[in-house]
């Protein structure tokens, strides 16, 4: 609309646009060009001038409103606008946001949201009118309100678990939000003919439909057809709708004149209705219809979820009850208690009002009796049953007592089988319409009795109820069978308990004996090593003192050899004990098995040379790498070599062949000795197994060596086997291990010989020997003196502490089993003395197991030697002590 066309609409006699001041003309131009609703109200009467956008809000009042006073054009809005207009006329701009306004357009009342800016119009400093700029915010505000409503709806429904409460809450929130008289849900029956309302919401102006039912046809077939097709029904005025008007009585019965009905379709059928009712005609907006559809769908999903959860809870309750029933049945073998528990549980699970269990049994004379248990109606039921006597085998009862299919009736009074009894309901019988009977049949097929349940209302028991009760009947049959077998089961249990007790006692006894054996072996080794120590020292001393006397040297050599043999026997005995109990821990590294073979040959050399055997050694030119514990592998091969040397007559042959093929190595040790009979071969690696021996026991030994070989090789994931052609045909042993490709592990520190040697110690090394075995410590002291060491001897720990504090020796050789303080505590006290920080402590003891070595190191010992002491190892330790002392004293001497 141009200025000229707007001017033509002004009434005659009003101020014309050309006579307006230039400023007002500019505003008029702006208003006309704008797409937003704008208007001017000028002069004392606030006469209107507006643009096309504002004209659309006026509807049929345009163009007559042009130039007319604003209060007359919008009388319905003037009370709401007057305060803001007055503020602008007073010279202060005014505005409002998202104000809800009710106004007429084209003869209909509309409700919309507006935001407005109202500015004073001035001419020559005086306010001559007001300038309106409007913005229709209805869509945005309604969207915000809908969003907030849906959030509130979701929050409210989220915490509800009962379907009825969900529908109540949704109806209440919707009614409040839309200002509706009544909101609710109606459930359509399975036949699709009627609708029932459980609960609904009203604002008090209209009656509730809660608890009522209506036939769908009473609202008109066209209306119902639309709902069945899944389309929402909107009726602004039932009286004006051609489909609904003929069925006005049906609508009058629910007190509704206008409505929105949202159909809810499930599995292709009309399942429920979400309705909004008003007593008066109402023009429903598209937004209200959309909101009702959203609420209906949302609520239906929540209701469906709540019903599923309710069903799950009910199922859980049933399962828990069935479980409790099973536990109760399993907890007693008293038949009366058992059957009462069955009857009570079945009555509760079935939802029955009355329950009974009639069962067959025998008295002490073998006579059959029919007894019963009751549940549900207290003394009244029991009195009624006692008055009726034993049930007769009528058509309705016979299938149950015969073990046939279950009998279920929605209304037993209408069942033809019940009518066939002829007498109907006996006088005094409790009123029963819903009926369920279940036979109880044992695993052997015997009919044990029957469970019977009743309810005064019709249609209570369903197929699901029948399945649950069938489960109870099955549990009852098992429990009754168990009660019958109780005596046998009890006897079996007593026998089983006796066997278990015997087995436990045997296990405890075996563990006690095993522990006693371990303790005995450790003590035996300690006691045997103690006398060996002075014998070994004395033999070495004789060899050194009389090295030019052949007979003395020969005697010394014999003594030393037998001491070593005795030590090996002790070590084998302890090793077998540890290996069989799984206490051996391997120190794995990559080693060349050729070195294992040569090391083992060195260990076995004294026995081989003594017997005068010829040894053939065939080793490959390339390394044969395996991953293993070098000490244990050498021990294994040495035991095989010693076995071959021992059982081969003097001047025999022993052959060692090492091969590597397909990722595995194989060492074969063969001899031309006495061989083995066939019956010995399968057990040759068993404990204490030896070939036939004479009374002289010329070969000696305990039969432990090969057992150790087998156990140690298996710990390395290898195999060992034996073969012999028979007695006098020699023997061969084959040891096989997996090979690896890696190079041997490098040593961390190198050998002592490779280390840089400093200046020798200028004085004798000072030693203190502590042992309560006088023979052992005196002989060792004498032997060390001969070798140039300065020694002192103490026979108890306290004397050793005093001497150590006074002399500060370079090293102390300490026995563990001292009489006053054991060697471990002595070492701890010595380590706590600042003046003893440089003294090297060496444990010299008969306790030689791995845990003994670990405990010695923890106590503060630097070394652990087993009696009889290996003098080579001891001298090597003392040389290291001397070298360290010399390095420590060199700076002091230089200074």
C-alpha cells in the first residue's frame, strides 16, 4: 500500500498526510514500506494509520479502521494496551514481550502472542502520537511452551512404573496445559466393540468417565471407522458435524460437545483412545491436535513399557515364589509339612481363593488312605471339607485322580462335566466358579494325588496359571519321591561322609608325613654333613702335610673321594625331595649344550678314570643352543655318565654322541656294561630303582640319580629314555631338548680372573671361624693356617661377637646351628655393628636347600657354603676378600 492509497483511506475531515510535518511523513513512508505490522496513533483521539501487514491483523475491520480511534478499533485489547500507550504519550518509550492477546478477526476470537515497541511521536518538542512496531511471536512461544511441556511430561512419566499412574499423569498435564475440561485414556476390548475408561482427569467442570464403558457404535460408524484407520478425530462442534450429529445421545451420555480423539493402533487393530473433551464448542488448532497426538504416542510407549516391566516384575515374583517353594520343599522331608507348603504355594501362585491337595498314602498296615491339606479360607474351608467327606470320582474329579490332563474351567457351574454329577454344588460347599485341578504324578508314573484350586469369580485361571501350577505339581512329585527315598539317601550320605572323613584324615596324615619327611631329610643332611666336614678338612691337611708320602697321599685321596661320594648322595636325596614336590626353580639362560656335555664329563671324570673306562666323545662343530639351567643340565648329564661308569666293568667303553636335527637336540650316552633286563626298563626312572645287585652292593647308590635326570629334563620341556638289549648287552640313554636360535646369554661381570688385579695384600688375611662342632672348626682352622691365613676359632655366638668387635676380621666363617644364638641372628647383629661393615660373612652349614641359601643372604651373609666345604670354592671367596682388602688399604698406605 503506497502513501497515496493509504491517504485515500483516511476519513474526510481528518488530518491529511500532506499536511503532516516532514518527520511524520518520513515515519509514514517507513511504515508503508515495512513487512512488519506497524501503525501510528496520532492526535488526541489516537487515530490509526497502518501498513498492509497490520491490516492483515485487522481482518474484516480493514479498511474501515484507517483514521479511526484505536480504542474503538480494538476495544477488546484497549485495557491491555492503555498503560503502555499512556507511558509513550508521557514521553517514555514502552515495550512488551510475548504478551498473550485475545482479539477478534473476521468475527472469530483468536489467541496469539505479540511483542511490541511503542514510541512517542514528537512535533516541535510536543508528543503528538505514538508509533507501534509489532511482532507476532505465537509460533516461537508455542514451540517453546510445547518443548517445555514435553520435557515436563518426560520427566514426570520417567519416574512412574504403574500404567494407571502414567495415564493419570499424562492426562492431568495435558488438561492443565491446553485448558481442557476432561482428558483420559480408553482401552478397547479385544473384540473391538467397546471402550472402557479406568481413570481420567477433569478440571471439575465436567464429570469423570472413570470406571465406565461404552459401545463404540453409539458414536457413529463413520467416526469409529476413521479411528480404526488410525486417523485422529477433531470435532469443533458435534452438533455441526454430519457424521456425529445423528448420534448426539451417545455424545450427550459422556457430556461432550467438542473433542479430539487420537486412536492408538497395535498389531493392526484399534487398541486404545486418547481423548480431550469440552462441554462447549471449541475451535481446536492444528497445534493442539499435534500436541495431543504426540502425548498419546509418548504416553502409550511409556504405558507399554510400564506394563512390560509390571509383567516382568510379576514374572519375577512368580519365579521367586517358585524358587522359594523349591527351597521349602528341599528343606524338609516331613510329608505333612511338605504338602502344606505345596498347597500354600500353589494357592498363592494361582491367585486362587481356595486350595487343596488330596494325596494317597499307606498306613503302617499297608492300607491305602486319602488325606488332604487345605489353604486359603482358614477354619471355614476346613469345616466345609470335613463335612463333605472324601471326594467322589465324578466326571470332573476322575481325570485328576487318574493322572490325566489338567482340568481348567472359567465357570465350573456351567461345565457339562460338573452338571453330569447330578447334585450341583453340595450344601455347605464354598462358592467356586473358576476351577483348576492338576494331577501329581511321580517319576515312576504313580499318581500321588491331585492339586485343586478355586475362586468365587469366573475367568480367574489362565493358561499361564495352568503352566505355573504344573510346575508346582512337578516339584511336589519330586519332593514326595525324595521323601520316600529319604531313608536310602540318608544312609548313602552317612556312608559318603564316612568316606570323606576317611579321605580327609588320610590326606592330613599324608601331608603330616610329607612334612615330617622333609624335616627329617633336612636334619639328616645337616647331621651327615657335620662329620664329613672335619673328615674332608683332615684329608686335605694330610695331603698337604705329607705330599711326598705315597701311602699317605693315597689314603687322603680315598678319604676325599668317599667324602665327595657321600656328599653327592646327600645332595641327590635332597634334590629328589625338592623336585618331586615341585620346589625346584630353574635359572634359565641360553647355553651351548656342548659346554654342558664337557662340564658333565669333567664332573664324572674321577669315577671314569677310577674304573679305567675309555670315553668316545662326538660333538658337532657348530654350537647347539638350548634354553635351560646350566647347573641342572650338567647335573643331569653327569648322573647319566656316573650311571654308565658305575655299571660298566673296568676297562669298558662309554660313548657320548650329540646331534641336532629339526629344531631339537639329542644326546645319546651308551656303554658296553652290564645292561638291564626287560622287566627293569619301564621302571628305570622310578625312585630307588636299581638293577639286580649282590650282597656286596658293589655299585652302591640309592637309586636316585636317574629319577633326578627325568624330573629335571621334563622341567626343561624335554624327554629322556633308556634302552638295553638285555643283561650283559650294555645300555644307552637318550636325552632330547628343544633348540633355540639365540646366542648364549652374556655374563654381567666377567670372571674374577678377567677383572683387573690390584696389588696383593701385604698381610695375612684375618679370619674368625664360628662353629660348635669342635672337630669341624678346628680341622678347618688348621687347614687354613697351613695355607697362610691367620685364623681364630670361637664355639658360640656371644664369644664370636666379642672377638669380632675386638679384632675386626676380614672375614668370618659362621655355622648356622649355633647353641646360643643361631647363625642368622648372629649375622644380623654383626651387620648392625658399624665397625663390621667391611667384614665378609660366609655361612658354612649343613643346611643346603634353596630356602636356606635365601634366608642366609637375607640375614646378611655374602656367601653360602655347604659342609663339607669345597676348598676350591672357599679359597676363591677368600682371594676375592683379600683383593678387596688390598684395594681398600692401598690409598691409606700411599697417604
